[in-house]
């Protein structure tokens, strides 16, 4: 997803210019800020947060319940954005990928903030699980959680998939996608992008349908964590969404993204109800991936209402720190729901109260961002441009520095 990757961390300047329909395809410049893409990341993160608030509050929300409980599909949007962000520099580099450099940068980007949040969650579970409503774990269980999460293998086992922090499972999938990218780049250079993407989608479809056949024939227990959590969310089960993002990167760099957005963007309208009806089917994620691919193309094409809304500066700012939001939100939501339920509040009231506390959740995410995540961004090496999302996020720090009293100097101090 990329949950961890942000185009704003890699490029600078003004928003994406609209590609005129009559103009021939031309390579897109590097010096642009993809505001709308970060806006999409913010929407995905907030959608997942609302989904978890609903889940742990137990609320049923009437007319908006379907929209909120569909928030888990925000992961599909993250996966499409991951394919886009990771393949974008490959396309701009003429199809070349420096594997060693790629993995060093991915590890630096993904792991520091993840490991810091992991240590905090482990400490909370070890010393304050019951008061905070977190799942209590024994010493050996905590050791297993620590080892599997540190090695990114926690999504391979039902016992560690959701236990510590339900949001963490997708980080292991993210790492699997990193491992697959060199293979995909090599295949694209030999076979072309279209064939590779079709092959990835075919593998995804066959894998998911094969799992369903195994369940229907009682080879795999229906409803078991292995059947509903672990196996469907391994790389072969979520590969197509990532590949759709690669296609978006390709057409964007070629300058032909408007040729998809203009004539085919309307397909989102029939695809949305179709995707909703498909929830629970083996291929629902592919339909949602197709919707988010079209949405991304519409945003990248610029010059339309959706692109302008998603380029709203506060939304873009949240998108820049969306990885930190994703990392910290679920344990906080679990604890808030537990404590508020103790007061006897109804599920709907608990939902509303936690929604009102979202600024506090964002505050915790901001602390993780400024102390850890931002230091892994390329833009942290230079001062942010005035008015940029990074400048907004660092503004509270500048205010704190200005409010500090100046250190007194002695009369004998020659300075």
C-alpha cells in the first residue's frame, strides 16, 4: 500500500499540470507535486480508521453503515498507490532498477516508524493490556509476536496475523510486494508491461479461485483464520491491485493518462455497485482495485473536480503522514472503545465519541511522523517550501521553538 510511500516525499513543486487531450504523449516532468495522490492516501487512511471505529464500537450506522464498514477496502487503494509509487521511478529511469539501492531505501522508509510503533505496542500489551482493553499475551506469546513482526513473517500465521495490531498485517504484504518488484521489472523488460500485468492478474484470479475450490471441497476449513485471513492476503492473492498501480505509473509518465481517465472514468459508476455486491466473493479485491485504478487516473489527469478536492491542502497534509496514522490508530481505537463501553454508552454513542477524538489520534500520529517517519523521507534533507504540507506539519515545532525563553547570558560572557 504504499502505506509507507508518498510521492510528496520524492518530488517538489506545484501541482500536476493537466495533459491536454490533443497533445501527443510526452514524458511527465520530475519536478511536480502529486497533491491529489497524497489526498487519496489520506482518504484511504481515514476510511480505514472509521472502519475500525465502527468495528470496535459495535455500532450500526443506518444509511452510512455500508460505506463505513467497507473501509477495509481502503487497503486496495493503498495497494494500487503502492504499485504506482514504486514503479514510477522505474518508468522514469527507463525501466532500470538498482536492486540493492531499492531495498535499502525501502527498508529505511518502511521499518523505522514500524519498529518504533511495534516496541510501544509490545510494552503496552506487556504492562497495561487489561486496563486498556488490549489482548493480554503471555511472555512466550509476546516473544513470538516480537520475532514474527521484526522479521515481517507475522502475516503467515493465524496466531500472529491480527493479534498485536490488526493494521500490521498489510506491512508484511508490502514487504512481499517489494520482493516481487525486481522480478516484475525484469519480466516487463523481456515481455512488455501489458503481458506481465495480464499474467499477474491471471495468477491472482487462479490463486483466489483455487482457494475457494479448496474451501468448497472441505480441503480448507471455511471461516478459519487460515482461509479468511492468511492465505487470501498473501502476495498471489493481492498482486493484481499492485499491478494496476504499475499501469497507472506507465501511462502517467507517457503523458497518456487522460486517454484513460476521459473515456473510461465513467466506468466507476457501474463498477461501484458491482464491487459492493461482490463483497465476500473471491475476486472482490480485483473489482475494487479496478475502481481505484480509474480513480487514480482521474486524479493524475488533473483539471477536474475530483482532482481539485483531493488536492485540498489539509487533506494532502494528512496524506503525507498517512503511514504514521495507519501504524498508530488501531490500538488507540481499541482502547478508547473499551474505556467508553465501560461507561455504559451505547455503541452509536461510542462511535460518535471516538470520531470526535480523531484529532487526538492524529496528534499521536503526528508525534511519530515528526520524530521518526519524516527522518526517512528524502524531503527531510532540505527545508520544506513555505506553505507546503511538510511546512504545515512542522509549523507546531517552529512555534514551540519561538516560545522558548532565550538563555540568559552572563555579564562576563564576551558574546
